[in-house]
């Protein structure tokens, strides 16, 4: 430990992202990236931006992108905030909206960055346990709170709340900011964006890393009442006035313009997720109902950490969380059909069923 570190840094336990392999021929199903490349329009837009104008700063307000997002979601540009990936948008949100006098409520099993942001920014938080089926119960949030944040679909479970359930949560907390992190919403959940017109305390955060296949560009955004967005802008302009570069802004706009490509890739992920579920079920896994581009599954006779290690030895990467209540589970990204086949075959070998058919 370096003697020059601040007390805040000494006490931090940073978020650990999924492994990015440095060797070829790995079946990479651990970081929820899209199995498909971005729209060809995105690549063309980025190539166009690869010009001498890169010497100039980008538009600090990302005007064209915010306008495109507003148009896509049926809101006004002043209701849209963009940032360098949804993680940065969330970080600004924790500072701007979630640091209140009363505790922040969040699920006890959720995206691992939330408790880290609480420690980083000195936010008092209260974890609300998921039920025995690992679901968020809106009724459990009927308690005093300064603010609320949930991921919908939740991570890492993949289970989604309905829009009606989000509405009930908002009705119960009209005077507190409520943030809904919709990183995986495009894979089968209902977005809460239509509720923004009725609830000025609602902020919806989305990303273009998953369903738009732009993880390498780092584009995230938030939609909400203009007053909430102004709070995020104040934080951004006190931290980094130019969060998105020219290629990222242009590429994101192009992705929004190619709706046909987006819908085709989204449908293929959902179809492959169903096939993966069937294959895991045939191998006797318990699989939670997922509305994301990953599944959360456990085998009743095997330790989750051991299975993840055995898969890694076969060049198959999945995510394991050594966390109470979910240490038996594996989070498996939905990949291509070929990757699904390789995963299921590797799991069959781990389970001593190498000679049995595991494919769906």
C-alpha cells in the first residue's frame, strides 16, 4: 500500500471487470459483449471521422447524438444526457442525484459498481434483499429512502420487472430520485422511458455497448426530466466537458439510424438465448428466466467456481461471482451458435457426460 494514497483510495475495493483474454481461440462468454459486429453504417461513419478534424475538440454537448436519441425515444433533446459509457453516466448520477440525506436503496444482488460508487462518493446505502427466487420485489422498497437505484433487467440475474412494477415503485416514492439502469433492456424487458412524462423523479440509463455492439466506443446515456439532466450536466462540466470523441458521437448516431440491423441482431441474440437455455436444462442446470443477453444458471451437483475454472481450462470463459447467495451460479453471455455448441460440449465434459448429446 502506497503511503501517499488518500484514505478514500486505501479503503476502496475496485470493481473487477470480466477477463479480457490475450490468447487466440478463446470462447469468450464472460463480459456480455455482442456476438455480432456493429452496423456497417457505424464503421462508415467512424471512417469518415478519421480525418484531420480529429485535431479539434468534439462537440461538448453531443448535440447531434442527443437529438438522435431524443428522436428515437420520443423525448426532447434537453431530456437526454450522454457520457463515456453508462458507467460514467451512472457515476455522475450517484453524485448528482443519489447522494441524499437518507440512505440509497438498492438490491443486495445487483451490478457490482453500485456499492463501489457508494463508497467512492460517501453515499450511505441500504441493501434490499432479493426474494428466494432472486427477484426484486417492489413492495420491499416501501421504506424510508433518500433515493433508489435498480438495474432492470437486474444484473447478474437477468430477471426483469414489468413497466407496471416500475410505475408502482415510482408511485410509492414521488419525492425521491429513482434510477432505472436499463443496460440490457433491449433483449426482452419493457423500458421505463414512457413513464418519464408522468414521473419527474425518474431517470433511465441505457448503453450502446450491448444491443448496439458498440462496447469499444463507450457510449452511454440517460433520459429523464430536464431538471434531472441539468444536474448531470453540472457534474459533467465539473469533471470532463468533452466525454465523447468525434468517432464515438458519429458512430452512435449511425447505429441509431440502422434500425433494421439492430432489430435483426437483437432477435438473433434472443433466439440463441432460448437455445442456450434448452441446452443447459438438458444438462440439469437450473436457469433463471433471463431478459438480458446472458443467462444465470447453476448446477445442483457442482460448485460454481470449480465449474468456471474447469471451463477456463478448456478455453471457455464465463463469469463467476464468489458472492453469498449466488456463488453457485455462472453468468454466461449469449454468443454465436458455434460458441453455444462449444460451451455446451465443454460443460458436458465437466459433468462427465461427454458422450451425451448436449445441444439443443
